């Protein structure tokens, strides 16, 4: 079997821009993959087209060797845009191999470790009463793990204004109320999207009683592991880190130094199944569970669900709560899309990923211009801050 075509599709997909790849073979078997790095879809497309020049004609069954060639056969190896393209290709190749062998992808990764996937939801509400009420609805629907909201905005300023000290005071107050309301059995986390400094994060953690949060996600930027070491000395809060990491090498100091308690591996950035399994095995030796980052489209969700099925040290899979209207549109665009009901997701035993794409629709759905530019936050004084 040989690869005959690699088709990149940066496209608008119901509610957001995505980057999809379709790989075709001379046996008529094809596979779909998805890559991350939101707002850089055109850059990922360029890298994919570059890689396609020598992938055409190769045997898709040699997925591990092809990964090494894509990553290592360049002087300037790696980088998130490059690994996003590699990720999409790697996922599509696994889809092809599963279809060729007549087995679901999780069988290629070692077989099922569990009967279903436990997921966590995000309240997607403004900090305050609305956040707590939405959390109560999730609990009533059966969700046992959830991430509560962090909403930028300051009274009297535009919605893109973020002031850390104002925000952490408000969030800490409402998180304490959420814990009191939801009880001790519900797993509660929060994602600060690397918007804080070390001192601000420590202050935030100190404003809440121990046990208020079960995990704190990405509170500071990750370029400097020593900053996380300093933060770890100031708080015992469990950290969930890694959604921006594009290789096992980036995970290395965070795993080896015990800087993360949950590995937020993103299948669409880290290098697909081939690299994600290496991160999972490494994390397992340090008793760290995977809590996969899953912010993209249904192809990435399906792929990450297969990874979760085959990974022993897995905790929860991130799942956005979208309207029923969006879910129905997804089902038309992505036949066989995976859904989580009450925090649980079943993975079908279909060959490959078990999900398809309406190629004609996605090919004629250009990137949405308003969704193509990154959100840019600023402080009250006009200075730029992290999104």
C-alpha cells in the first residue's frame, strides 16, 4: 500500500476554524487527521504541503519511521506549527492502518484498558452565580469532574481587559462557594490559561482553603520550568500542565522534576499517537496521569478517545459542552462523531478512528475571518497580557 495524496483542509467547522488532513492510498483506503495550533492553520497547511512532497509514494504502515523522517530530517527540527502538521498526518496514518487491519485504532496502541472514557466538562459561564448554577446542572446530569470558568473583563472596561489581582480575588471567592455547593465528591479544576505570574498564582492559591480545587491548569507560562519549581515551593495545589507542549522533550523537565500532576498532552500538537504514547509511558513511571487537552474538532476528539482507551494512566478527557444545534451539525459534517453523555464516552469498535468527514462540505468551507485572529487581552493601562 502506498500514499497517493495528502489533502490539507484549513476550514471553518460549524463553530470554529480547524485544520484537517485527508491521506489517500492506492488501495482506496483513506484516513483523516487533525492538527492543533489554533489561528495558525495556514502555517500548518504550508508545512503539510512541504512534507507531502516526499511522503507521496511511501508505505503508510511504516508510521513510526515516517514520524522520525518528518521530525528529524530537517536542520530546524520541531516547533508547534511543524508538529501540528506531523500530528495530523500521524493520526490519519493510524486511521488508515486500523482500516487496513480491520481494527479500531486503540488496538494498534495496545488494546482497550477500560470500558468507556471518563470526561470532564467546562461550565463556560461568567464567574459568579451563573457558574455555580451551570456546575450544579452538570452534576445533576452525571458529570463527576468539571473545570469552572475564568472570565476576563473588568467593570467599566472592554471584555478583553484582564487584571490578575481583581480576577483572582473574585474567582477565589466563587470557587469556595462552588465547593461548598457541589460537595466533596465532585472533582473541580480551573484553567488560568497562563495569565498569572508566580506571585499572583501563589496569592490565588492562598486565598482558598486546602481542598477547594483538585487541579489548577496552566497558571503561568511554561517556557521556564524553574518558574514552576518556584511556584511549587509556594503551594501544594495539584498542577495540570502541557497542553502547549510539542514533544516529549518539552514534557521532560515537568515530568522528571515533578512539576505537573496531570499531563495535559494535546494529540494535535505533540506529534500524534506516535509521540503521545511515549509521553504517556514516561508519565506512568512517575505516577502521573494523562488529562488530554481537547479543544479542537470531532476528529481530534475521536483520536484522543482512542489514546485514552489504550492508556493505563488516564484520568479525564476534556469535552466542551456545545449546544444541541451545534452537535447536530457536527453529526452531519462528521458521520460517527463521538459524544459524551453524563461524563462518559463510549468508543465504537469500528476499524480506524470510527469517524468520517463530509469532504465536499469541508473543502468548500474557508476559514472564518473573525475566528482566524487570536484573542488579545490587555490590562487597564493598555499593556499587552497573556491570553
